[in-house]
């Protein structure tokens, strides 16, 4: 009996130990899951490789803006040198404040386990406050370790904001509507970006052949668009390797041509780096809505930079932007401004006119290829946004194809791809003019940026627990730049609609 008792005791002890192992909450494993994205390390070689690939996927749109920015700032010509200097100064500090400081160093950190875009911000916020109105989560989800519920000091600003968001149904509904507006306009960018980029590039044909019909340019643009969307099924990895060398060559080209033009035409244009010229430019107030709407186009593609985050790690995008993209863009815009000051009659096609004759046609080919690549940023971003909307139950079910075994975020959605292609062709053939498309494009871009700014405020308070002074500083600096651009784009739309009824607008090139 004693032996049986001992055996039972022993067996009971073994089973008890096994049960204890099975019933453990696995906090350590859950913690690893929660921090999976942050803890994942990349070797230096892999990080540089991803930074190189990101050029072909993320930065094409932002990089090809020099094709059409100055024409949209001065659609009716340039009056004096001071206007060009002021516009350049606006471009320089807009690039510095929005893409560099706001997105690359702040907003990219607000990713949802590697996912970017407005829906990712909403998803992140929903895990730190009960603000979700989408019935796609089970109640037991809140018991998971990865479903974070932080506590805040009772009288802190974060606690008050959290309570205000959770207490009222209308705040939750307004938050969701805000997210949906940002998402819809971001998808709209995926339609407008290929149209304006490819039209701007193919318009260079008419610089050397002024008698060529606009219809020929449109047909060439449509053929390029069909080819672009037909390549998407190869996936981000292969497309990135194919496009990255072209975009790198493009940035080297525009940076080199910009430096050449600064040296050749007017090095005094460098005084635009003094922000006082922004004040002088705005003080004159001539066609300010048109000018600001044009400057806004210099940062198109920035919203895609955040939405494309799932394809690459944050550090890879930061390296590519600060080392290659930002300095080359500054050189490109500064060089164009120097050329325009010396050749005020060429503002409509300043980019192509400023290229030395010896390399014109090679530069035209590179520009056309870069414009094709520019569309890739918003196309990839559209896939990512729709996947997030699908996960939250805000989009009809579609087939999502994962194109990489190493990176979960690299996807392709066939149905969306062909719908985008049809809509892009419709916009290209319908408008036939980059200025008209640019009006709608700039408006869509600034709306996405404003939505991101407003969503970042509760995230900085509730998720990052930032001090209210930092949050207010971020909000004020962002709105100080974005709200004037928003009003300018809206006014420009109205002015353009009135103007188009009284005169026919010619092709810019």
C-alpha cells in the first residue's frame, strides 16, 4: 500500500508539473511576440541592401517631383528673380519640415509592428484606448498580452484625452471617418501619381518636337502605364531590384545637373536657404494660392513613404532618404531655380531645358523610366493600405498574394492592380494635362498629411507617453506648414475651375 501510495504521489507530482508547464501564461513568449518587429535585427549588409531596394519602391514619386513643380508654381510665367528665390526657399523648408523631420524621424516610429499608413495608426491607437467601432475583434482579444492597456496619471493630459475618446460615441465615429478619409485619399494618390508622373516625363518628347500632337504624348503614356501595371505580379523584391538602380541613377542625374546649373547660371540662388525669403515671397501675395499649390507638389510621395513601411525596416528608409534622396532633391531644385532666373521664358519646361544638350536624350530616357518607377511607390502603398483595411473589415474580400518568403509585408493584389490601371488610363486620357491632374493630386496629398497629423496627437500621448509640450510643438509645426497648403490647394481648384471656363490651357511642354 505504501508503494502504491508513493507511486500515486509520484505520478500526481509529475502530472502536476506537466500541467503547470502547460498552463503557464507564457509571458516571456508573448513579450517576444509583442516586440517581434522592434527586436528583429538586420545585418549591416542586409540593411544597406534593403535601403538600396527602397529607392526603387518608396522614393520614386518623391524623386520625380522636379519634373513638374516649378511649372505648377509659375503657370503664367515668372515676373522677377525674387519670386524664384522665395519659391525655392519654400520648397527647401517644406522638404525639411515634412518629409525629413515629420515623417522620416517621427511618423515612421508610429508603426504598427512594421505596418504603416493611416489604418496602421488607427490599429495602434485601438490597442491603447477603447475607441474601435469596427466589430472585428473578439472580447478575449483584450486579455492577450499583445493587447496593451496602459494606465495614466489621473489628472494627466493623456488620461483626459483617453477618457474623452472612450466616453463619447461621436468621437469614436469621427475618428473612424477621419481614418477612412485619409485612406480613400491615399488610394486616390495611387491613381493620380502614375498619371501625372508618366505624363510629365513623356511630355519631354515635345521639347525637341514642338509640333507633335498632344494625343501622341497621351498614347505613349498609356502604353507605359499598361507595361507598369503588368509588371506588378513579380512582387516588391524583384521590382525593387529592377527599379532601384534606375532610381539611384535618376537621383545622381538630377543632383549632378542641379550642381552644374548652380555653377553655370547663378550661384547667388543659394541665398534661398535663408528662410527670410519665404516671408518676402508670401508678403508679395501674387497668385499665392497657385504658388503654394505648386510647392505642395514637391512633397508628393511622402505619404506613400509611410504607407510603404511594411515592405522595408524603418532604418533602411531613413538611411536611403538622408544619404541619397534629400541632398539630391535640394541640388535639383536649387539648380532649376538658377536656370529659371537666367531663362525666365523656359519655366514651363525648366527641367528638360536645364539639361545640357550632350546628355539630353539619355536624360530623357532616364526621366521616363524614373517616372514609371515613381508610380511604384503609391501602387505598393495602395496594396498595403487595402490589406490593412481588409484586416479591419473595412474593405471587400480580395485575393492577397504574398510575394516574398522573407518579408511578410511584400504583397500583390491582382484585382486592385487592374482596377488601378483602368482608372489611371481613364485619368490620363480624360485630362491630358499634368496641371489639371496636379490640382487634384496636391489636394489629395495634403489631406492625407493632415489626417496623419491629427492621428499622431493621441498616439504621442497614449502610446509614446510624450510630454504635452512635445505634442503641441509637433502639432503646431505640422499645421503651420500643412494647413496653408490645404487652403491653397482648395483655392487653386476653385480658381482653376473658373479659369478653365474662360480659356483653354495649353500643354506645359
